[in-house]
C-alpha cells in the first residue's frame, strides 16, 4: 500500500480530484448544500454538550448529592471518551461509509442524551456521559469528512467557513443556552432539559440524514488499526484524567504517575505507527501525514489555540460565578458578548484572509490577547461589584480575535490534510481541538484554583484572574507565532 501523501495547502482551499463515492455536478452540489445543515448540526451538538453542563454542576450536585470529583467526572467522562476515539471514528467512516457512521453516532448520541436527562443517580449520569462521548466521536469526524469529500473549490471553502463558525461558537452557545435553560426550569425539571433537548433534535436529524446526506467513503478501504486506537486512547486518557481530577482529589500519587506516563505512552504509539507504515501496513495515524510543515504547524496551532479557548471559557465562568457572584445566566450573557464578536467577524474572516493573507490569523491572536488583558484589567480593578456592561467591551474584542483565528485556521489545516482520507483528517483535527479544549479547561482551571485557595477573598480572586489571564495571553501569543510560521509554510518559504 502506498504511503499517504499530503497535498500542499494554499490560502484558499483548493479542489481535489474527484473521489469515488463523492458526487459531482451542479445537481449533486445542490444536494450537498441541502445536506450541509444536517452535517453542521452533527458538528455542533458534540461541542455544545461538552460545555452546556458546566453551568449546571451546582444544580446536579444538589439534586443527586454528588461530590466535587463526581461532578468533574460528568464533564471529563464525556470529554475524555470523546477525545480518545475521534481518530478511530474518522477511520471507521473512511472504511464503512461516513453517512452510516454519522447516523449511528447521531442515534447513539440521542439515546445517551435521553439517558443522561433521566439518570436516577450520579453514577448512572457519569456512565451515560462516557457513552455519550463515545457516540459523539463516531458522529463528529464524519461531518468534516463529508464536507471535504462532497464539496469542491469555492463551494468547499464556503462550507468549511460555515463549519468553522458553527464549531467555534458551539462552546459559547452551550454556556449561554445552559444558563437560559436553567433559568427557565422547564417542567420543573431543573438541569435535566439540558440533556433532553437533544432528543427531538437528534430524531429530526436522523430522519433527514437518511434522505439528504449522500454516502461517501475512502477510495480504498483499509483495515482499522485496533491496537493503535487503544494505544492512542491510553495516551490521551493518561493526560486528561489526572488534569481533570487532580485538584479535587488533592493531587495523589496516581495523578503524577499518570502524567509521567504520558510521554512514554505517546512515544510507544508513535513508534508503532512508524513501524506499521514502514511495513506497508495501515497505521491509525500515518506519520507521513505530519511530514509536511503546513500540516504539522496547522494541527499544532489548532491544539494550542484550542487550549487557550478551553481555558478561557472555563476560567471566565469560574471567575464570574465564584469570584464576582454572577448567576449562571449572567455568566452566560457575559460569554454571549464574546460569542457575538466571534460570530460577527467569523462571517468576514475568510474574505479578510483572501485579501490580506494568513497574517490575519496572527493579528487575530493578538487581538484575542488584548481582549483578555482588558477583561483582567477591568475585573481586577472593580471593588464595588462587577457589571456586565463593564466587561462586555473587552469580551467582545476577545471574541473578534477568536473568530479571526478559529475559522481561517480550520480551513488552512483541513487544506493541509489528505482529502482522500477525509475521515482520518477530520478525526486528527477534531482530536487536536478536543484535547486542547479539555487540557485548557483542566490545566488552567487548576492553576486558577491553586492560586485562589480554599477560602478566597477578593484579593485572591484578583490575583487568580491575573495569573489565569496571563497564561491565556501567553498561549495566544504562542498561537500568533505558530500561525505566522504556518503562513510562511503555506507560502513555500
């Protein structure tokens, strides 16, 4: 079997050669545009559910009598299961058909959402959240893969841009929607509608997907590297589980042992993938995929920026709710200020990149850092009660920077990955995003709580805010450097 080849990307996503199973022609293009809303919904729901539960943790704890560690497992159980299986999910779509895997994932996600909403106890909720994460990992990569395989040229560029807006805004929308649903207290069900709302949406998506979404798969069906899938999942779990549970558990020995094992586990995985590719077998993640600088830098920049965004969304909620007494709905409205900036600029981001080049991404990362610094300055100086009006401006600026980076970076990174293995490409990119989001929320959240301590006062929260935002700004600056290097790689320098 020939080794995977990776095309050199340009600033605008180029059309690949036609793929088997990927319809072409004006009628087929129109069909793909009709299918796009269903695919976007499949990309939106997994990210939404990674964040929507954050605002309901206090309610879940009070209702189910859950400990802090159990509450964290309701979040991390989903995120770890999701991150660990995205690449395998993409590979399965390449082999067995992306519509088939999309529908299987959507069906499972819908069932597990209902199970979460009806969970009788916290143990059951944790188990259902893990299963929900696994089903989300079957669904999400197929959305990226189907768009890559089904669209060409300018149509693909537009579709990827819309996808970037949807995925990038899903986390913020999750926190806003979570706050609104909690405030509404539908049917007196407290936190449960946050999960149950997925059920009618999922059923409608399933009914439409079978009719509207064309089937595609990779030109050559390769066997799944099961051992590689378990090896990658183990390496990711060794990183994310201790980062998530370490603080609430008091950082016991097992957390440090797990973190120490991450590099050896990752090395073992990479070595096994090199051996399989050298022997003309099919690795889960072909090392040749990362040999071109543009692919490597794009994935690295996505992982770093996702870490920054994940840390931003989590620490913002904690600083506002615990440090300044915001309710979940007020905290959600603060995030809405950032989301509005993101959505507004995202609609123009691709045009700006087409006109001014990939330097727009570096500018966006710097604007994001400036917005974060402005928020910290306002929040740290306020002593008489922070208001939404005071922080809306800096958060809106942060949202502008967020949108200038996320949407173009998604397109550039997808363009650097092989179109003939669109499921694999979607899985790899999704994994970089999800590991970054989870690492940012866990690691930067832990740093925040380590600074503020167990019984923090206003000064402690001020210091914690400065530390957390300082780390976020450093990550934003690192993103600016990486996307500048990506720009040079794309330009062939």
